[in-house]
């Protein structure tokens, strides 16, 4: 079936036929074994092609699955089967890959170790960048359209290098403290360590079968992976050798949970972990006195919560976590959707009465009228919520034309930039907000397209936005005048990440 079911070409799609009493039943499992298993694995856990599990295909539209099976994918090894299979057979295969695999696939420590691939650094190779740009003003651009990564010179705005990535990278790439290496995590569980100076893959390992995100410790010694399948947190050393697998169960061992997210809490020298199905927050210390640093098994420090967290934000001192709790199925009204947890006291200290679904993982903090505030986009509300981090009370709601996913700024910029990419009518609009007045001051548009995800250059002089389309682009704006400076064609540039801003935790960037 091939290496990419996430994007389908805009070609005619075979219609899913109506059921007919006279039609012979289609054996979708047999079709899968005949046409798909060689690339995607007998249990649909992936191989040359990506995993085809319900957990991996949550965001795939049914029409896209039909089109990809029938028409294939350009620039991949995915052929089209429209000339081999009938329309009912294509429809049966598209439905089959959305059904659970029984028994549920497993991924053990032995599987993790066996998956690791490493290429050692040649002893005689110079330890310096193979290119002439400022390594601290380099951008890593993830192009989801054809699963590639581009390295962009942040001074000249020119592509230095472009290389193929694993299928469907998820979550932002994470850098080592010196900015030389970057780690990528894919939805189907692969972690790739890439040497930005040498332009080479250093190591890869498969941490799980469906992975949410990864984190790199502030000292560069450890990498943590958050898995949906299996329910685990997996710890590696910096060369992606397995250190420990922690089953994501509650304190009593009576509940197992998917892992929502893992982030590095640098001042605390720990990883903080949210569990999606269990009302607990974990902290895993990795500092010099920790069990992990001493080579012993790490035991999570647990905080009991009112409800599970889907994602979260650290206040600037990294003393508190502000986490979003998705409403229970069928819930109505403006129920509390977020809670504040004190990591030192290990308890919840406040509720955030925010309507909709705040996307706190993309929140930013800045100083407003002498106070430190959090500003967060909202996945279901048309506005940016602003919270005073001293007492966790709402300060303002900044109007935007629709719900958005990303909010970004920079300590050298007076503006914050918000998208409305979750809105069917305003996904083409960026709203520029004055951080001093908490008021919108400008709108930037790409009519009919999706405009999202801002990242700044190291000095904050320029802001880069993504035209989030297959025939998309990076648009470079002057961050002061808001005028377009340059446009670079890209294949659905879903995100771009500046080395300096990431390793210094610049004000206005994400975890």
C-alpha cells in the first residue's frame, strides 16, 4: 500500500459503493496480506511503509484513504491499486486499516533494542559544520507534504540542505544543548538523531508503535518518549540506547493509560509527563543525584489530579504546570477545562475557568503591566485567553477571527502572532497582537489557504509563517513593519524551529 496515507493527491476518488445483497463479500484481510503486508507488516505495525493502525490514522479522512489506495502517492514507493482492485475492494481495505488489530500488537524492550540503528562518527572527520551559515540561526523546517526536512539559513533565508524524514513527524523536534544535534519523533514511534553539522543521521530507534512526542534533557544526556501504543514512557541515552521503559499505570497499578505528553523541565532537571487516561502527573528527575543518572531504575514522582491532562504549559520558574483537561464525552457548557499544579507541593492549587479547549501546550508567557501573564490559543473558542500567573485569574480575552492552534512571540518583539487554523472560514488569517495593549493591530492573509505557525529569527527581527498546503511556502515577514520580505516554496511546511530560540527557551516559543 505504500509509505504515506496521510496526504492524498487531488485526483478523482472511487466512490464508496452502496451495499448490495447480490455482491460477494470482500475478504479485506486477505487483500491486505496479498498487497500490503510486505510494506506495512503482518500486524500493520509498519515496515518499509508506516503503521496502519487506528491510533496512527486518527486524522486521516476516509476520502484520503480511498484516494491513496487507488491512486498511490507521488515521490514515494506507494503504487496505486485502482487498476488491480475493484472499488468495493478499495473501500474494504480503507475500512480494514481502521479496525483494531487483535490481539493488540506489542512492542517490548527486546523489540526496541533490535530496532536501533547507529552510525558512529568517523574518527578523522572535522568537527565543524559542513556549511557556512550561523549554526545558532539555523531553522529546521518540517515539510509534511512529502515527509522531508529542510535546513534554512536564518540570515539569508536560503535552504542549505533537504533530506527525507520518517513518516508523519509529530511534535516539535528537540535539540541538544549545543545545537548540533536534533531529534525527530514520528507518529509510528521512530526517533531519529540527526547531526546538523555533518548533515547525517547518527542513530534511530523505534520507541513504540504510536508515539505522541519526545523530550531531550537540558544536559543532553537523556531522551524521553511518550507513547499511546503501548502505554509507556521510554527513556534513552543520548545515543538512543534503551535505558528504561516505564509502564504508564496509576499508583495502584489498576489503570493503564496512553501518555499525552512529555516535556523537559530544565531548571528542575526532570521530565514531566502527562497521562491521557489517568488523573496523574509524573515527574522523572535526571539530575546528578537522581536514580536515572546513577544508572538505576527511575521511579516517577506522582501528583494526583482532578482529571487527566491532554497537554500543559510551564510557568517561567517551572514551579507550576497549567494543564488542559478535555471535557468528558457528552459534557456541555463552560466546565473547568484546565487546572494548575504546583510541582513542589505535588498538588493542584487552582482551576482555570476557561471555556472551549485551551491549547496550553502552545501558550506563551510575557510581561504585561509589570505582571507575568500566560496567553493561550483556544481550539474551540475565537480568542486568545490571557491569565495572570500570580493568581491564575483571567485578565482578558483577545479577539481573533476563529479558533487557532499556535501562538508565538519573541522577547525582542512587541507583537504576538496567532493563527486561526482551526476555523473553516478564517484559517487563512494571522492576527498580530500588541503585547502592551492586548489588542489586535493587524491581520495577514493567504486567501483560501491555511496560514499558521510563526517562528522568529534568533534576533527577533523576522517572523516566518507557514502556508500550510502541498504547494505551500515559508513567508518571511519583517517583524516590525509586518511587510513580506521573502517567500520560499515548500511542501506543506507544518512547522519551523530556530536552533537558538529553542535551546535558550526564548520567550514566546514552545517547550
